[in-house]
């Protein structure tokens, strides 16, 4: 259900962007990755093995901050983004560039990430990701 809902929101973003462009209305979606919100840090303290594993799997090697998302929203609401519409903008420290496998110590199961496709490749949109990190 999560995947279907996510696909529906992406489809709605693109459809609305096309339909509302004639009124100079821009429609974009934001795809946040791991963001250190109050709820996240309450469940995952910054010094916990799980949080350290998540950070280690992020190419930029840090958690996103709520201010990072707020700055993106401010940019998209500004005149500087006047030629951007119909896009899903991922603010994830590079996680969506390629899937990472994050395993916790003393745990046989990795942190849930999308399943691997045939021959270890991911199929996402029009891109085929073949790099996997451990």
C-alpha cells in the first residue's frame, strides 16, 4: 500500500504540474530521506548503533536536519525556482542515487530498504541503479 500511495502522489504531482502550468502555478513534491526530527531522535538516539548505521549508509555521512527541508521549501516557493515544476526532489544526502544495505551489528536483518531486482540492479523510474554498497 505504501508503494502504491507514493506512486499516486508522484503521478498527481506531475498531472497537476501539467494542468496548472497555464496559470503559472508550479507543483513539485519533496522526498525526504533520514531527517533528524524530534520524533526520529526520540526513537533513535544519535549515539545508538541503529542511527550510526543509518548515517554510515548515507553518502554525505550525516542526518538531514529539519532546516534542510525548510530551506528547500523556501527555495521552491521563491522566484529562483520559477522554471521548476512537476519534479520530485529528493533531499536525502544521496541515498536515492544508489541503494545502500545497512546492517546493524548483532543483527541478521538489515534496516528495511527496497528489495533488489534481477542481477542486483534496482529499477526506479527511468533509471537503472547497479551500485550497491555494504
